[in-house]
C-alpha cells in the first residue's frame, strides 16, 4: 500500500515537473549559493563581495538553460568569458553615471539581438546584463574590481561543483525519467479525456479546461523529450531515438483523442471507443482554403521594417532607457529594480500582449510577495540561520516554479530579496513599498515600448501560425492521424506542433481579462472551427489499437 502511494505520488510529481528538471535545478542552485556564501564568509570577504558572489551564483543558474553536462560546461565557460569583461566595464564606468547608462543600453541592445542565435545567445545575453548590472547593484567602484571578480569566480566554482560533482546530470537516467514523465502526462490526459462527455453545464466546462491543461502539459513534455534528445552528444543515448519515436506516437494518439473529446463535449454528443468523425456538413474544410490569403498588416514604423529579433532589441533598449530615467526620478538609489523589470518582461515574450501579461504577472507577484517577505523578516529578525534558511527556501521556489506561473516566480524573488535585505540590515517597509513603485514603473515602461516601438500584435502572430497550421493540415494524407509509418508519424508531429503553436499564439487573446470581448469571441470560434475541420473533415481519428510505450 505504501509503495503504491509512493509510486502514485512520484508519477504525479513527474507529470508536474517532467524529469524533475526544475526541482533538480533548484537544488543545485541552493547548493551553489550556500557554498558561495559559506566560502566568501569564511574568507572574510566584505559585504560587497558576499553580495556580489551570491548575486552571480543565482545569475549563473538563471543563465544556463542547457540540458547536458558538456553543453552546460561550455555555456559556463562562455558565460564567464562574457561576464568578466562586462563586470569590469560596468565597474570602471560606475564613477560616471551618464557613461554607465550609455554602456547599459549598448549591453542590452547587443544582448537582446544575440537571441537570434537561439538558447545559447539568450543565455550569454543574460550573463552580460546581470554582470553589468551587478556593478550598480552592489555599489562597486574601480578599487573593488579585484574583490568583485574573485567573488564571481568563487560563485562560478561553487556552481560548477554543485552541478557537475555533487548533483551531476546523467543523460541516460534523465532520459528515462523524461520518458516516465511523458507516460505520466499521457495517463493524466487519457483519464481526463473521458470526463467532458460525462457532464453538462458548468461541470463540463471545468472538465474541458482541465483536459486542455493536461494536453498542454503533454505537448510540453513531448517537446522536452525531443529537445533533450536533439541536444544529446552523439552516442550518449543509444536507442534513444527509437524510444522517443515510440513514446511520441503514443503521446500523439492521446493528444488527438483528448482533442476529439473536447470537440464531442462541445457538440453535446457522447462518443464510443470506435473511430468516428466530427460532423462538418455544409462547411468547407478550413484546410482546403488557401492559407494566408488575408494576413493582418503589421503596424510598424513607416521608415523601417525590422525583423523579429531587431524589433525586440529596439523595444527592450527603449524600455530600459525609459526605466533608467524614470527610476532615478523615483529613487536615486534603488532605480535598478525598474530597469530589471523593464528588461525581464521581454524574456520569452513574442508580441505586445505577451509583454502586457508578463508585466501584470510581475506586478501581482511583487505585491503579493511584499507582505509575506516583510512578515517573515520581522518574525525571524535577529536569527541569521533562520533568515538564511528562508532565503535558500525562496531561491528553491524560484527555480521549482513552472515558467507559466510567472507571478509565483516573482513572489519568491520578492521573498528572497526581503531575506537578503534583512541579513544586510537594510529592510524596511518603505524599501519594499519602493520596490512596488519601481516595479510598476518598469512594467509601464516595457508596455509603452512594446506598444510604441515597432509593435507586433498577437493577431499577426496568430495569422502566421494559422497559415502554417492550414498548410500542414492540407498536406496530410494517409490512413490516419497516427500510423506506424514514419511519414504519417512525422505528419502527426507537424500537425500537433502547428496546432499547439496556434493555440499558444491566441492564448493572450482568449485571456479572461482581455478587454476586447468581440475579438475574444471571434478567436475562440476560429479555434473551434480549426479543430473541428482538422479532426472532423480532413483526418480520421486515432486507431483503436493502443500504441506500445517503451519499457
């Protein structure tokens, strides 16, 4: 009985955190941070050195997003080679505020533009921004440069020890855990797909939302498995491609079955286990139309038509410049909180609505974290071991929280900041209230930059994704959505990726807080029509034979 409960709890945890990637990353960060602080305190480093070491330990963990040991080590070496020069530059320019501000804008512009090189470019941009900002965050001056560089080296060494020696990543073991997580997500989605047809009214809508969340989780886990396999060094995962292909077939079958269950619930009809279609009589299939016949025009500057990366680089630089000026007006000492907010909300943001949502979530998390952080700091004041334990606990929460729950990530960041300020003896209610003001200012600067500087709306992205989806759906041929043949399996993968990309693009337009109600209704109907047309008119359902999951 106990073993069964432990097994169920483990499957549930794997479904929530595929491969335990976030939990293990949080554990390594906590070990690296604790090791860096311990070493620096034992060496008798001044407060600036301890602050710089702790800051760089967390920044290094945030910047490295690779999955495999070799790539992580390469990212650490490249990041250190970027962080040291930018830290040196920021420290030398700190005595001239105007020059330091100009240097910050250059670092932000180049670091954001580097995102066009994928994950590695994004990671190096984070290294550069964090290292440059550290010179002002810790109040460094040119005489402090050797001490700050040494503290950053200690942070990198303890991070490497925690990640590569104490809790190393074993590629084969991690891949097996990811496959187990994919099976757990598939089981959850399969169970949830039987619920919408059993209920009506509000209960049916709740079960439909639950099923959609589990299908999104299944899709994310499938992509994570494929990403992990693609980045693996040659020969490190023998037989991994075949196992991933079988697992993806099974996941695609469950994904299609769940989507059909949602369509059935909307149609108000119960479906048996046999393969059927959704009726679309009297309607021309969407995939039969010519995709992209009326794309929505992109509102851009009339004298420039920048690409996606250039567009975001201009927006982020403008937002940081506004936050830099406005933050100094609000607080000449703590203006960097506004700059960080204006910069960070553009991470993983693809269009204006994403920036708006990220800004709102960061503000909500900050407001929620202020009373909790201040209350815990007051209760634990004078007990440094308790404060240090709370600090490490908040850091663990930062890395263990899913990225979609960005408000919770910001909540833990605010709590960790409260503990750090208490250990320095600088915490007060006025300081935390000032953090809320600076966060609000940074969010407003980011939204203004996203709206005014070469804006790119979610509608434009949705139109492009819809055109791609219809192109993939129109090219589907063969006996079914999921088939043992490699060509049909590839087509199923392309269809799933395209449909989920379209759903992701329209998610901000379907947000309950969206003020454009007519737009929300129109997008929802378009999404329903697309799903009905693809699964009803163009593709038969999943075969009744259950695909075998690799053991």
